[in-house]
């Protein structure tokens, strides 16, 4: 057997025949598909602490385990959950990929990532609060930040002389002891930052009031979450065709993905499918796919590479839009003097950045493929060096934390 074969390629024969994929092969394929840039080294360090953790833990959990942010008990629980997920994948993946008409290794790689994300997100979504409840809490907290930072700002202004000397002497002492990670702060700086914090909270509330997505609000529509992932994948791979008909290939795909996430087989998601079919989310996915397909087509990529100023033009358009937004905000109501000054600062910043882009001269390197090989090697070496430093520091922190626990 050729040892150079990828782990994903090793599961293709089972997918083609519809057989159950052996556990070890499924684990290695999933680890390969979901690997991050520094995954291999992180797994080596995690394995030196616990071989089972190094093999089974998801990529996103490796660094928290190394730093001991995840305890050994929590790690065992995560491994148990991943074993269950792997067993379901071993059994169901061939059927899911057949419905999606997936055949080649690159498509399997993409599908594995999405199926893993879909299953991992299901239970947190299901246990979360209604979106209206989450939204109300966020708005209340933003109002509290705006109000409390304003009150603290006024209180500090009244205290002024009485607190500034001791505050600044203490800050100097901190800078002498905590070298390199502590910057100078004067009372005036603190007042300015409080004002900026208050304005930022009010800015988010304003954006929300005009219908912009100013902050993320989740929901507990876990079944709709499954249907949305199934639809995104069906659109990406051109199969199966979306339909609300019970027993259709799309309905079967949703049921299999639901079983992957929950272990419950033959569950009908007809209600969620019907609701999603009428939703704005479906329309948005369709619009995104049209743009994505053009940008990644031979014609779209050729046009982008041929225009050496494409990135600059996109930046100019973005700043033009931002300038319009700040002007609209300024005219939307009568603001206090401080808020007016902050809006003016943001407007001026957007104008200056737009003008800077308009005065740029080419040529520019747009694609990574156009970079000199020496530059790419230097960038890669720098990334690897930073990762080694981060990993070394994380391992030290983890050893100290585990020593204290023991």
C-alpha cells in the first residue's frame, strides 16, 4: 500500500461500495479534513500528555487542552462524544455522500468539514434561548454599558484631582514591574476611553434600530440548522434537488444529517424543510452561490487577475458606502456634542481612507500564486516560528496548571 496516500483517499473504496468505514480510517480522515495549519505539532504535544487525547480530540480543542484550560475529565468527555460521532460517520457517511453525488477527494474533504460543524453546533443551538430572549438581553446589556460608562465618566470628572495622582502613581508602578505588557494610562486617557466605549455601545444600538445586523443573535431552531446545512451542501454539489416532498432525496439527506447529530434515525424534518423553503435564509444562500460561482469560474478569476486594481476598486467602493452611512447617521437625529464629534471622526477617517485608495499606484500582487517563491517561504517560516513559540508557551502554562491541580 502506498504510504503517501492521503487519509481521505483511503476511505473512498468504502464510500464507493457503501460499506461501513473502519473506525481508525474514519478517525484519520476526519482529523485530516478538519486539521488546522499547526494541527500536526499540536497533536504531537497533546499526545505527549495523553496519547488518546492527541488522537481523538478535535483540532479546536487541542490548544485549550495543552494549556490545561480543558481538564482531563473534560477531555475524556469530549473524546467519548467524538467516538460516538465517528461511529455514526462510519455508518452514515457513504449514504450521505451518495445523496450529494460526491465522488472526488476534494469534495469529500469539504463535506466532512461541513458535516462535522453541523453536528458539533446542533446541541448548543438546541439548548440555547429563543432568539427574542437573547436579543432582549443583548440590547439591555448595551444600554447598561452606555449608561454605566457615562456615569463613571462623570464621576471621574468630578473626582479629578483627588484620584488622578494615586491612580497614575499606581499605573507607573505596574509598568515598572510588568515590563513590556503594560502601557501608560493617564486619567485623561481613561476618560477618553470611557467616552469611546459609551459611543460604541450607542453606535451598535443605532445600527440595530435601522435594521443592520449590528450583533449576532442565535436561536434554538436546531432542526432548521440541520436543513440549512443540508441545503448549502446540496447547492454546492448540485444534488440532491431541493423539494419539500416527504420521502424525497433532500428529505432523506436531512434525516441522515439529523441522525449524525443526534443518533435518532428515520426522523422527519418536514416542518423545518417547509419553513426553510419560505425563509430569507434560503434566498440569501441562493444569492451568495450566484456570486461565488461567478468569482470562482474561469471567466471570473481571469477578469479579477487581469485587473491589477480590482482590490483597490473594491476598497474604494467599501469606503464610499461607509461615508454614506456616517452621513446618514449624523442626519438621523440631533446628537449631543460628544456624539457629533465621534461621528465626525469616523466620517473623516472613512473619507481619508477612501482618498488614500484613490491615490494608490500599481502594480499590486493580487493572488498568492503571483508572490515570489522567496517571499512565500519567508512568510511560511514566520508563521511556523510563531506557532512554535505559542505552542512552547502553552505547554509551559499547561504543565504549571496541572502541577498546581495535583
